[in-house]
């Protein structure tokens, strides 16, 4: 069994992380955490926006129905 290209790539990444990146790892972790927080916030904001828009649509529909009934009853009178 020889060492394949994928195994060499994994070893190279580990070596880079161990020897080159220690000074950059805290910044990388911080930016990754901010990205995850932003993603989660975006997901909850999206759900809130959708829920609010559905509520608005329902309110608009209930407001529009009496108007439609009133117009229909006015047509019956004429």
C-alpha cells in the first residue's frame, strides 16, 4: 500500500495548519463564528419576515372581503 495523492494533500494541510497558521487561527475562528451567527440570524429573520407577511396577507384578505361583499350587495340593490 502506497501513499496516494489524497493522503499527501491531507498531510500537507495538517503541516500548514501546524506551522504556518497558528497566528492566523484565532482570526479564522472568529470570522467563522461571526459567519455562523450571521447565518443563524438570517434564518430567524427570514422566518419572522415570512410569518409577518403571511399575517399581513391574511389581514388584507379579511379587510378586502367585507368590501367585496358590500360591493356585491350594492349591485343587487341596483
